[in-house]
């Protein structure tokens, strides 16, 4: 992978624009960043080729029926963390996974199809992975802020949009669930193609599927308008000039949970925010340029919010999966063997 310290301001603006909309045309991105289409296309394609950026389109949560999500925290035998993480990454039910500092070795999100009642069956196979010593899990009750909300804030800030052009404020509420009835077999084939290459043209996808370009475009536009697809742009935080990714478990007075969630969601440093069942806590992912600015956020923002009673934290050392998609760089970053072709089926 290309050295991240060689990226310049234009590279980072292109990355932020792709975070905002990973399928935007190079012409549209050129307009956003104030450069020529030829330059932006060349730079953007190189970022993808170098493995700095991966774009994937995946079905939205709920597209296969009812699901519940669990926050999972693991301890491993010394020296087995990467092997355990690689085994978990291979499971389609793992949505997010990262190696961390602190009292745990791995933190992940596990999405259980059919709802919480099916969780015991699923964990029988997962907990048998060699190297796991302790498994702690908690249900995620409500999500207040997601990656897309954060990317809109980052986009507005990076592009220095005037007030009249600022993107909408954080949603705080997930869009209406996409239902399985919105999909047919051709839709699922279409998304399988775009999972592998989220910027593939509709003509390319149509040729592979034996369909014309306009039919593929109409199908994708219909799914997107119904909130049935997520467009992911995976990128190392350092490529955005961010040096510290941190997970916080914030304890909150029960009667202040909503107010604290509302306040935290407004901060651009907060990428993800959810309520979990245990200990009236909020699970919060924070991304900052440096540890010094993380300390500033904790001491001057988090600590001063009315209702916050305390927190525990873990710094993300290496994230391996986000939005059900494996990151393209983690194996080379730590010298781990490449996965078999069918590992993330």
C-alpha cells in the first residue's frame, strides 16, 4: 500500500468526497474538490489501486429479515489475537471487527439474523474458535449515529460548505428498515457484483449479468431510493489525517441517556454512537487527528456533559472489517497470509 504520509490535500479531499458518496462520478467529485475531472479520476483510481480506498455496495440491514446486533468483546490467549480475528472476519455475521488496547483484545459487532433468539445457536460455533479465552456480549438497543451521518459532517467541514449549502444534520434515527420483499434474485446478483467493486459501471455489471445498462441502473436506483443499499468507502483513518481511533463505553445517568446521546451525536469527532443494554451505557467510536485531541475531547467535552458518570476506553490498533466488508490493507499491514478465495462468502 502506498505510504499514507505521501497523500496531499487533494488526495484527502477526494477520499472525503468518496466517503460522502462512493459512487459519485469523477466529474461530480471534481466539482466538489475544485479540480479537473482528469486529475481527480487519475488520483481516485490510483487510491483504489493502491489499496488505500475500497468501495463496496452491500444490502442494508434488514434486507434479509429481522436482525439484532450484539457488541462482542473478546480476550484471547497471548499470541493468538490475529488468528482469532481472521477466523471471525471470515464469518458473514460479523459486521465490524477491530484489535484494541485495554482490557480486551478484540471488539466486534455481530449481527444475528432472525433476532436475538438465534444468538445462542450462532455463538456455539464462534466461541469454539481456537484462542478465545473470554467472550462478553451485549445487545445493541438503539443506534443514534452511524458512519453515514459522520461522513456528512466530515464532508461539510472538509469542503468548507457555506451555511446555505451544508448537508443535513445528523439523523439520530436509522432510516426505515428495508424489507426482503424489496429484493429479487437479480437485485441480489447486482449487489454481489457491486460488493466486489463498488464503482463498477452499470454497463460492466450489466454485461456480467446478461442485462442491459438501463435495467441495471433502474434496479440500483430503486434499491437506493428505498434505503436498501449501503455504499461503503473503507479507508485507513491516517489517510484522512486522523491518528487516533478510539472506542468508549460511556456510563450515563438513566434519565440523561437521550440528552447525552443527542449532545454527543453533534460532535464531528463521534463516528458511531449506540445504546447498549448493560449499565445504561453508550458505545461511542471517536476519531481524532491525534491522542492530544482525543484528550481534549474527553476532558473538555465528554467529561462536562451533564449525566455522564464515567467511561472506559480502548484505542483501535487495526480494524479488519467494517460494514460486513473486510478492509483491503490489514493483512499486508501485519504480514498476515492472504485469505482463501471463498473465505468471506
